[in-house]
C-alpha cells in the first residue's frame, strides 16, 4: 500500500491567452500509491481537470503548456518522454474516464469495435500479448466485467442503443481493457442518475479490489469522495491547499477553505436551517490575489496572508496544509 | 395540387385516428371541494407526449411522462419533488404553471381549476406563480440588460410604472444581494451564482404566492449552492412563499422541504413528511434512493443494497408496478397489478402492494 505509483512535483500548467496567462495549475504536488483511490476535490475552474490532462500530456498546445514540474510515473518522468512513448503509455498504463460518455464514444462504430481498438493496438500489435483472434472474446469478457447484461449481443450495438449508465460502463471497460496501473476518473458520475451513480461507484471499487488499479478520482461531490477515497487532496485556484486521509479530512479539516466547503454541504438530519457560505467569489486565475489565494475570502486572514504565499506544512501523519495558521514559523519566511 | 393537399390532410387525420390516443380530458367536476389550506392541488394528472418518429412511422407512441399523479401543496410549505432524470418531475412543474396542457386530470390553484382557464386567464394568474430554472443563462435574453429583465414582468402585468417601478427593482436588487450599478450590465457578465440571483429577482418583482424551483442549484458549485439555498430559505420566511422544489439531489430536498414526494417513471411512489421519510421510508425505491445518495460522511456505513438495472423508458413503461423489474421484493402480483397510491396514516402515502401500515417491516434484501 505504501509504494508510490505516481508522483507529481511542482506541476505548473499555464494557458497563454491574449488577455493574459491563465495559471490553471500553479505548483501542484501529488502522490498516488499503488492500489489506492485518491480524491481530487475542488470547485469549477480550480484546475482539477487540467492536472489530470497534464498527467496524460493531453494539454492542447498552444495555448496550453506545462511550464514546470515533474510527473514521475513508475520511476520515470513523463514530461521527458517522446510523444510516441506517451502514446504507448496512454491506455496501457494510464487511462482516463471522462464525465460525458456520450461525447467520448464514436456514434458510427459499434461498442464492440471501440472496445477492441485499444486491445488490438496495444496488446496485439505493440505487446504481442494475444493474437487478433482472441480479441472478440476479450471484448465480451470486458463487458461482462463491467456488468453489462447479454454482452454477446451487446457488442454489436451502437452507442445510441446504450443508456447513459451503460455507456459509462462501456467506457470503463475500454479503459481497463489493457490493465492500466492508474485510472483517472474525471467526474465519472456527474452525468448519470443517483441509482446509476451508485452502480458505477460500486463497479469502480470492485475493479480496484480485483485488479489493484490505483484511481485518481476527480470530483466536486464531497459525498462521492467520502464513499470512495482513501485519501483526499483539496484544490483551490490552481493549488492543493490540504491533503489528508479521508477520516482526518472529514473529521478535522484544517484549511479554512476545506472547512467552509464541508460546512456548505447540506447534512442529513441536521436541524440547522442555514448552511455556511464562503463570502466573495473564486479569484481570477490570470491575476490571482497576492500571498495566499484564499485570503480575500478567509475569515482568519492575517497580514502575512496578503504578502506571502504559504508553504505546505505537515501537521500530522499524511496530513498536509497550505496555510499560515499552521506554519511552523508564524510571520517569518519558511 | 389541391388533391394532393387533401390527400395529405386526410392521410394525417387518418393516422391520427388509427393511433391509440389516450383518453381525453374527462368532464370537469364543478363541485370539487378544495380545502382552503391547499394552495395547489393536483388530481389524476396525466401528461402523455407523442413521439415524433418521422413521416414513415407507422405507429405512434406515447411518452407517459406523468401518469395519474395526485397530491396537494399546503400554503407556505416547501414541497420537495425528487426523482431521477425522466421521471416526470419537471413536467409536473410545467403543467402547474400552464406551460403545457395536461392530457387528463385537474390542477387547482387557490381553488381555481386551471384546466378550465383560457390563455388570458392563465396569463393573469401566472402573476402569482414564479419559476426558477436550472440554467439561468438560458432563461435570459442575452440582449437584455438586467434592468430590462427585471422590469419586463412589472410592465407586462401592469404592476407599476416609472418611479414606482424603479423603486420595486431597487428593492428586489437589494433583496438578492446585487448592486444598482449591475442594472446596466448583460447576463453574460455575471457568474452562475449571480445569474441565479437575477433569476430569483425576476420572480420577486411580481411578489408571487407560489414559486417552482426546478433544480435551482444543480449547475452551481457547493459554496454558491449554499448561498442560493440560504437566500431561498430567507425569502420564503420573509414573504411567505410556497415552494415546489424539484431536484434529483435528495440532500438538498431534505434540507429545504417540509414534505417530500418521490417520483419514479411518471408515477408518485411515496409521499411523507421529511423526518418520516428519512426514518421510515417504505417504498423499496425510496429506500434504495436513501441508501445510494452519497453523503459527505466517511464514517457512515451503507445500509441496504444498490438496486440493479436501468431506469425504464417512459414510452413502454413496465406493466403493473413500474419498479418491479428492479425491486428486490417483487412478487408475481407486482407485474400484473398496478399498486394504488394510498395513505397509511400520518400523512404518509405509498404505492406498493405490500405496504399496508406505517409499521411495515421489510426483510433485509438479499443480493
């Protein structure tokens, strides 16, 4: 459980636009261990998806560019790989599931054909792990694994014949067909209904158990995080502001933003009539506020918060916070 | 030319005749007694939509969007309507404000039968109703300034003019936390949360009695959602609104509502007070909904099972109880007979063959 699979260090991904440079990801450090589910939470535009796309080197350039940092995957820096090497890694070692399966599946090809494609490319042509004849059997097997009923018939169907939840499951089948060691799930259940969401989350948990895949789960839904993850990283305006084990984060959140976020969720059985809110709005990523980016909205803001960008401070086992309140040398440079 | 036209017309009417048309609106009962306390009451409401399948389609199909729904909303309460996509919750909202006409059934608003109203009467009555939609940006005209957006309803309903109108607008702006300098801006200049506040403002200028909130915060982030929900709560207690809150998010509905109704594939399956529903949900569908809704608390252990299968289509809904193909307790009777939506005491209504009283105990389901 303690072996590191992926380590992101000081990742900075900027988008160079006419109206200025958008610092979408501005120094992100992440670590995913083997066989764990790491949650990446944050509100719209905080840089969660850009982080995921940076890991896969799928940032559109121009205008986007990874300007700094390291992405160490299985001991090697992905940012130093050639695009041909990256192509081989995508799908076999690292896969991604997106929010909207409707736009990811090609409407003119059958589901079976689309699931067979990565298997043929990676496992038959590149790695010679199986012969082309075995592919159809493997496709049916994958559909069975993601619990699609009558997989033998379903392989010949087109995406429009599948419901939303089934499409998402077909996407998962496609993405795990080459046994990736890391699966990035970018809002995998945002577009589906609650009962279907429960089925998909259950399936992902099951796959993690069976195949030992590590999962980076990107979501804005704190409920999903609570149910799925081992550890959580909270992102705000391009930075990770707090990182902790799931129980620690929900029981004793330290960063004022994490606290506010948790307090803003309606609680079951709570008698309180009012929810906590965060004053102000999410800052611009082109001209973020100086110092701590959260200080204009923070109820505990001090003078130093306006001037100095806080460093990540370790305050417990696996618990990191980026806040001056917990800095070891308050008021001084760290 | 005329011959072809005539042929076409006759062909059309012929296809209309051959299509199995659902029953027409039954004659309205004149002496329907609606308790004064019920601001909105709905009886046997049905809405079937025709599917358009091109000119070669032989058979017309009907989408059973809302199929025999009965409920009432008390004055000053927040009535929550939960369900998954396509269960007909939004259609119920649209039927109440008269944006679409029901296939059958009656809708009473403050004692008036809306299904008897003509367009003009409906337009007048709509002053007393407001709707807030999920995507505020698509409900605004992008070429109108905020001032125009807010003043239009006042002009249309001839509530005030000139200075008096400006007074109302400024008052409403303050109420939703916006500044007078925002009035000359356009909708796209605002964030999602601010746009939703403008949408709330547009409802407030008419000072309605009844507001439909159709997924008011689904497009918003958690922190903004909290702000909007708080604002809606405050406005309700200040102006005495009655809300119909439509949402797929059980946590939000539970936070806001007094009573909650659950819909599944065009039918209402359960209705109860919010505490009763949380503690004593009896319909198997409601029970599984409560189980699967993710809750931001990692210490909570999941009770019950995740239901299998997909949400069925409303074009050919399952026979009998519509939940039977997914229900862990289904018996042959569920496939044959449709369960009645009946009261079991304490304002608790359930549509299930097996639930006869509030003390009904389900055995723990096996996977």
